[in-house]
């Protein structure tokens, strides 16, 4: 029996829990408030994609004469699906790895239309291996079943969303309310059965739904309705990304037939106060923070508490207890190592900094607290939390889910990881800014960083200035080159249809993207069409950006705003061509095809020089003397030996320093006194020393004994050490 039940409604990710309930549970632990959390999404998926679940799917009668050819084939092969489903799910849970050989035999899984678009398997998975190839095939198998479910059982089904259309820009509650008062769907039945079992097990007094996306909204309401009808004594609250962005102006009283409280922004203090108001034994004045509720039969917004939000250092470590971590399933939708990070493998999720340190992008919700209030966490606390999560989950993979991780903090986290000798794998979201030098990227890779994702957006310098992105395409190319050369994969978020964007700029943006992939400095990307949101600078001041919002009465959700652009261009017609070309580029093929080939309508020729990105990379980083640069010496495995160098009857004492790196050996000769000085500096200023020496301090130390530090610092042996990552300038 617990006080609170925390629920993520169907559906989010298949491979790892959405972290919101784990964050809240970690905070509740610091307040000694007992809670239990469930991810209803993965539990429903596992019931649906089981032998019993698939048998129920195929037991539903269908009109074979009037159904699609694909469904007829799947139905004809139903016994094969029923026979194989449990073993395939076990394989995707990494609990039956030997099945990969059977799956890759290409005569084990039943195949329907999803297999028609199968990549050249040898080409696509040559660098990914047998397990990944099998995961890709098993993913296509599940997608075939999903197509059948959508066509014959539940048209709202999706692996990472459910009834998403009902939550997208639902200015009115009418359609969702009508659906909630209609018969339950097949998926509803599975969801509510599991929910009932959990309610009986936990017996909470307060149920909290975290609703991150529109695709979770319907199931949250349907579950809340079930609780209200069957457990009227239980109070119900909703928080998360969807209400934070969409329900800031909710007015419809019918919403509160399902929920008692809707909280906004950081959930710790609002939830703590809701808890106190429910569990208080004596009636006292009630205080709330950023909370909607019903009072005197009216929807009111209460923010009468003077209690401040907690600092990030005070909210505790995310707690994944109760979640069935070994039950999540890893899938690979396309044969791209970077793209698979979102769906393959279990990741502990953490945040380096609350909010965004840039906070200027005009398409972004920068007026809202989750972006506006920037607060980084210290590297020491972050790595403490990493160690705690490794101990509690057994997983060493981390996804930092920042809006944009700060480069300086990433550097400190990397050094702290190295000091503690941790073996971790991690990735995060960044801005492509010039702070990501070759040396910093190399340091991040050494600490376990395998990938970064960031917004290139429109790949047009004019539009990047209008967005106030603070970067240029040339700068993005140089940063992605630095990461790629360090062995870190890069994913770019791409945008088309930004206000005032011309057709020529869309074509030129695609050409920039083509060149980035062809140069091998971008591994993955995704196009999305610009959406004007209510809380962004464009949404708040549309006239400044040449757009006119189509005004509607807001009684329920308000985020995406329909608008007309003064250019009059229908940007949606570019969607298929942009995505098809990108699919090819991500597989490393068809760079030579003219851009016109991707579109079934006439487009202008690109104005971008075919070597624009190539030429952008010719400009090397500035190697001028930077006195304030912090110097880090990374290598500890060093052997030094003195010897006498003789030439034409002359002899000089020399020191040979040998550096044993992970994959090679470097032996360098120095004049003995300078060699001994360097050894001493290496020992005193290793990365394990939290106090780092500046280049100016290093110069002063050197010139206490020798002359011309610059000549020594830029000498060939020292350049070799820098090129091999023994010496980093950060």
C-alpha cells in the first residue's frame, strides 16, 4: 500500500521508460512520501504482443473480400505469427539472443508489406552485426502486425502513441469528450485491466498521470474515467509536458470530471502541496502552486503558495524502482546506428541543466519556465547520480535529456567520469556552437559520449539569423566534423516551412544537408515542418515574422496555432521529397542524384556551390597562443628513459618518453632537461587533478628554466601529443 501511484499512460517508448515518473519518485523519496510507479504503455504492449494477445487479434472476424491484400496475407499466416510472437519479444528484450540466427535466415518470420521496403541487408548491416540485423527484421515483423491491428482492431493504435489526433491542437474538448463517452476500444480493455490490478495492489489515495505528449492524452483520460467510476475516493492529478505546454488556458469544466488537479511546469512543489492538502488531518487553509482545480463549480488557477521551487541539486536522483526494466523491447526501425539510439537499448535518463542556456530561438517555447529558467547542476552531483543509478538499475547507458547541454558542463562531467574511472556510455542534445573544439570532442568521446543531437533547423544563414539560432551552416559543418573525427555520431533536427522561407531556400537547405551527409560529417537527421506554438516568439508576435494566426476560442488545449504565411507557399508538398532524400542519404546512397529527382513537381536548381561544405572544412581551428586556455594531460601510462645522443663526435643527454595509448605507442625524444620538466608537469597536472593549469601558467613555469616556450609548445613532438589526445586545450 502506497500513498501515491505514478502512471505514464500508453504509449511512449518501447525500449526505455519515459523518465518523468522516475524523476518525481526520486523527489518524493527525499520527502519520505511513499509512491509506486508504472509504465502502462510497455505493460499493454507486452500483453498485446503475446501469444494470447495475438490470438485475440486474429479471433476478431474480418471481411476478407473487402480487406487489403496485406491484411489477407497476414491473416493467412496467422498461425505463424501466433507461433513466433513470444520468442520474438524475448529476443527483443535481450533474453533470447540465439534467436538472431534463426531470424536472419530469412525463412523464420512471416513477412508482409513492411518487408517489401527491406534495405540491402549486407550493405546496411555490414557495420552493425547479426543482432542488429535480426532486431531490424523483428521490428518489421511487429510493424506488419501493427498495420493489421490498425486496419481491423483499433485505428488509433501506434507503438509510441495512441489516439494522438485527439490531443493535437484540441482547442475544444468536444471530440475527446465524445470519444471518452463511447464504447471502450480493444486497447482500452487491455489498459484498464492492468490499471485495475495495479490499483488493487497499491491502494493509493492519489493517482498522478504524467502526460508528456498528445499521444498519451486519451489513455490518461480513459484511465482517469475508470478510476472515478470505480474508485471515487481516489484523487487524480495530471502533470507533464502536455499540460505544461497545451493546457495553460484550460476553461472547460468537463475536464475536471476526470481530474481533480492539473499542475504546470516543474512538478515537485505543486505535487507536494497537492499531497499535503489531500493528506492533512485537520482542515486548514489550502495553498497550491501552479494548479488548476474546480472551486465553486468554476475552473480556477491557484498559485497562492509562496513556496519556491526546489533547486536541481535538491530534487534527488531519479528512481526507477517498480518499473520492469528487463521487460522493455529494443527495436531498430532503419539501418542507421545513430538513428537507432532512440529505440534500441535501455538508457538511464538524467538532466545536466534545467532550461536552455541559449534561450533565444524564435520557434521555441522560450517564454515557459521549462526553457526560460536555466539552472545547471554541478558535475560532481551529476556523476554521483550516475553512480547511484548504475547501482540501482545495473545499466551504464545514460541519455541526458537537456534542451541543450552546456559545453562547459559537459567538459566537467567528462573529466569527473574519467577521474572516477567509470565505464559509461552516454549521449545528449547540444547546440552546434564553436565551443565544441576538436579537443573538447575528443575528451567527451574518452568519457563515453557516443552521440549528440542538435538543431541545424533550416540550413540557411538568413533564416538561422531570423530564428536567432546563434550559429551558421559553416560553423555547424566544422562542429560536426570535430565530433565525427572524435568518433562521436551526430543527428540533426531539420526544419522546413519557417515563416518567410522561400522555395529556393528549401531547395538550398536540402543541398546543404546532402553535402553534410556526403562529407560523412552527419550520420542521421529528421525533417519536420515548422509549427507555430503559442508560447514562442513567433506565436507571441506573429506580425514580426510575416504570419497571421487563425484565431479560435480556446477552452481546452492551446499550443500549435494554425496560420497563414505571407509567402503563400504550401510547404507541406515538400514533405515526401525531403524525407525520401534524407532516407537515402542516411543509408549513404544516391548523393549523385539531382535534387529534382526527389520531387514530383518542378523545383528550382540549388544556388549552393557543390563544394560549399567541403570548403567550409578547409579552415582549420586557430592554433594561436591562447593564454587562458586550460590544459589537460590525459595519459598516465608513460615510460621515460635517459640516453646519450651522439653525432659527429658530439654527444647530448636526451630523454625518450614513451606513451602507451590504448591503440598505439608514441615515443618522443626531448633534450634531457626539457624531457624531465615535461614528465614532472605530466605528473602534477594529470586529469585527476581538479585544478587545471592555464597555458600562461605553463609558459611561466617553463620559462623559469628555459627560453622560448612557444617554440617548444608548437614543436613537432608536442604537436604529436596534441594530435593523439595526450594534451588537450580546453
